C-alpha cells in the first residue's frame, strides 16, 4: 500500500499547547499510520513558473507534553508531491490567510487533497456562514453602522458584539442599552463605521456552556464539549478561561447538524466545528476547529482517526 505523504500548514508547532492542540492530534494519528509528515507556515509558501512550493520541514511528533516534536531543516518542496495538505492555520482571517488559500488551490488543481477545501475556506466566513441557516440562528445584525448596532442592542436589551475575523474570544463584548463604553468600542471595532461587525442577542443558556460539536464530512461526533465560562465571564472560549465538559449531543444538536450537513459536504468542508448555545448556532468554524484532544480524553475517542479514515478513503477513491 502506498505510504501517504501529508503536509500541515499551521502556526509554529513549538508554540502550541500539546495537551489541547487538535493539529497535533491529527499529526499523531498520521504518525500512527506511518504517513510521512511535513509542516510549514503561510510565509513558507511561494509560486514560480506555474508551480507552488513551500519550505517544508519533515516533522516527527510524539505524545509527550515536554517534547512533542522534532523538525528537520526545511527544504523546498513542490506541493504536488503531497497526497493531502491540512490547512490548520489559526485566524485572524486576513489577506495573508486568503492569499495562502489561492496558492493551496493551485495545488488542489494538480490533484492534491486539501482539507478543508480552499475555496470554501474563503466562502465560509466563520461568523457569516451561519446566515445560510437563519432558522438555526439567534437574532442577528451584521452592520458597520453604529446607530443601527445601538438600536439592535436597545431592542434586545442585552447583546453580544464581535468582529468577523477573529477567534478565541478576542474583542467580544456584551452590552446592555445604557453601557457607557458602547460608543468607544463600536468606533474601534467598526473602524469608525467602515468595517461591518456582528451583533447577536445575548443567550442566557451560555451559563450551560458554548457547545463545540465536531463534524466529519457532515456527520457529528456523538459528544460535544460544553465550554462553561469562567466565573464573572460570558465567553465560552477555552482560550478565555472556559472549562470544557463533555456531554452527549441532544436531539436539538443533531437537528442543527442535519440542517448544515448537506452544505458542508457539498462545499468540501470535511472537518468543521459547530458552536451552539442553547438551541442556536452562533458560529460555524472551518479554519482550524479544536477540541479533539479534550473529547478524546473524556470519552476514549479517536476523532482524528475518524477524520483520517475519510481522508484515506478520499485519496484512494479519487487517486490523489
């Protein structure tokens, strides 16, 4: 059987938290399967004479929280050499990120399987993609107009506002109608009315957790990680101090997954993290969804193994 060659486009592996990093979980699974593993970052990509290259480092990983990787010296490789490339670069979703998807798309055109699909990464903004499923969302406004945003907050009494390109709870605020900081924060986040942001009704069910549901090729893992905000916080982000508690999916969770699954499969979004508070989808994470390691540890799962079964089948079926 062919030995699969995989590349992972990710942030510097030396900076990750090995206890929680889902990209590491994927690389450990690749290692277990005997795949050849390489890693690189967006700055390592370049194109010349019709080919796309990257300065790639052969990477060895181990499940050791003190010494989880070794990298050889980087060497220039044509991306066509790989069977699969995992796009695991964390936001911000900026122009550098977008440019990298264009280059990965060139490799995809040459027959490389890219997970997730580059065009769909551009199409499916993690905040705005949920607008395709309005019956699954809380009340939402997207606007750069500060007066409209303040009117929305007044109507809802309490609302959460957030930028469209960040992650990990950065620049997310909860406002009530008369909060004195509204104007200053809105001016900054909207760049004085030039940049749209999202405002959503505040969902009190956040005290039960912001559930992360992982879907592989449209099919959900049976357990979600409910991220319970730290005391005094409303942010259900692990990076913002939330505590992750695993739980079985509810019937409502499964319904929400069923609503989005056909679109995910059609767009080649093979690995997705759905964020659910109470009965509603708040975000659909497609860039570098996390929580594999937490769910694996709590329930004895191998989520990366399920993902790689799908990847391997795709490679063998389509002869990537």
